[in-house]
C-alpha cells in the first residue's frame, strides 16, 4: 500500500503541507501508542527517519531532534524549510518507510487496520485542500 502520493499534496503553499504532515503523524502516534507504546512508536519513527534520510539528508536534523517521541516540532521545522514539492516527497517517503517497517513487524493486514482510516482521512483532507486552493 502506498501511504501518500506526492501529487495528492495540497497546493495551498508550503505552510499547509507541514501542518497536514504533522497532524497525520500525531494521529498515527495516537493510534499506535496504546498498542506498541510511546517508545515503540518513537523507535519506528526514528528508524524510518534514519532510512529515509539517505534520500533526504536534511531529515538528519529531524532524526537528531526526535525527542520526545510525540513531539513533531523538528519535523515541522524541517518540512517548512524545504520547497513544498520536496517536503511532500520527503514526508511521503517517511510515511511509506514507517508503514513498511510496521508491516514487517506486525503484518500488512494489521497495519492497514490500525493506520488505514488515518491515511484515508489524510488523503481526503488533501483532496479537499486541492480543490479549494
């Protein structure tokens, strides 16, 4: 499953993309913390950052600042400093890596059940923003 398509990112400008991204990450955090714990979510997020930073080296700043685990200020700042298309591509890659890492641990079906509605809502939100921009 692909979490997000880069073309689905809102065109409302660079400020909207980081807001949408962080809102989605907070939803993912809220959905998974009761199941795998805050430490588990944080570990998966950091591992995903580590893997994704190969293609987006500027994500290293997020990796270094990813504490506390439910705080996404470093991600917001990093995404805000990039052109919208670059930020969207990096966040999409980060989300896909996170999804893949979680699916490797608990299986694709359970991962879809846990994150599917969050990702569907994020996709709907992006579509609405696209048509209103």
